[in-house]
């Protein structure tokens, strides 16, 4: 029976940087031959490294087939950690060399991605020329999971649960007020005031299940003894939602900051109803156990300065 090395022994004595790089490239390329080319290794050399790693761990990391390789459950765990470790070493290099012409990775929910990030990036460019900002937009829970995996330096989102709060620090920046909106010819717009019961009878574009706004909308109808409107369309993609609203008589609840320009242009209209639809405050989320790189710290300062100016 093979005795597995301890975690301390494995990491310090058996694990090499090229093992980590190979894991990431195998996942990216789906082929030992292509991963070997990307890493400037021979194919036998790459195969030997993978076999060596699997033998040390005592598990199969990749499934082999005629079509290439795909990660096993164990492989996916190690790939995620390997990618994070390589990103950390890259960040350390930039810190040690003082190279600010590097990259800061930011994840954001939709509203701050539109109203906060663009002026913050502009401000950062004036302060730190040559610094690249890579931005991804997704839901808060997804962003926080990727932050923990070191895929992002900073996330702008919400802490929606105790799980979200684990291992991260949160600095509030702003909140979102939502409006019920429709296409400019919707029949409800002829009324001076629309009651909640009338909204419950309409067709809706709802956010995806599991989202905070979906939960708040559903709770609002239930609290008033009304059936939750079925999701005739389910999407969080703003351009798609706007397009559907303009071509149907559906309703949607959207952040005022995102839809106000469209209302001003006459593409959408605000349904006259007294609904207090407000999300929890969003803010800057960072890993509490990891110091920011100089590039990420500069991005964070720019975000604070812009948020302060927008108050």
C-alpha cells in the first residue's frame, strides 16, 4: 500500500511550479500534446509530470480519452488552487519589482459596473498610466466565490449571506433603488396610480431564481396575500430585458441608475406605483487574509474617491 506524503511534505518536497502550470494548461487545452506545446515541454515530459503528480496524490486527476483529457473531480479542485497559486506568485513578482504596469482583476455586479467603475478606471488611468483593469460582471455570490479562488483582486458586490461573509472584508459604497418599468405604450401607464394587485396580474421578466431581487419581489407579493407572478421570461441581462420590454407588455424591476437614461430617451417608462424595492448596500469586497497588491490598492482608492464624489 502506497503511503501518501503529508500536506507539508507534498507541497514543499514534491510539488513543483511546472506541475501547477501543467494542470492549468491541461484544463485550458484539453490535450496533453497542446499543453506541452504551450509550456514548451515535450509530450512525454508533460505526461511524465502528470503521472508523477497523480502517483504522489494517489488519485486520478484527468480522464484520458481519444478526444483528449478532462479533469476529474479531484483535478478540478487542484486546478482551481493551482490557478490561484500561480496568480499569487505573479502578483508577488509585481510587488517585489515595483512594476505598476500590471493588471488588476475586478468583479462587479451590474449597477456599479456601469456607474462607478468607468469613472474610477478613468481616474486610475490618470494616476497610474499603463495599469490594465480587467472587469467581469456577474452575481455577487459567484463573484465572491471567484474572489476566494484568487481570480479577482477586488469585487464590488453585496454580502447576501453568512457564507458570503466568510473570509472577506466589506466596505459599503452605495445602494440600489429599483423601479417597475415597461415599454412606453404599456396600458398601465394610463393610470395615475397602479396597485400591487394589478401588478400581480401582469406578465413579468423576473431575475434568475436565487437572486436577491427575485426573492424580494416574491416576498413583496406574498406579504400582501397575492400570488407571485410567473416568470414569463427570466433574465438578468439588461440589453435583452430592455429589448423584450420594448416589444411586449411585460414588466420588470430594474435599478434606477441603469434605466433612467432609457426612460429619459423614451425607450422605457416608469410604472406609477409605490413599491419600496431597495437592495442591500453594495461595496468593495476583498479577501481578509490577503494584502492587496499596489495595483489593487490603487484601484480601491480610485473606487472610494469616485463613490465619495457621487454622494
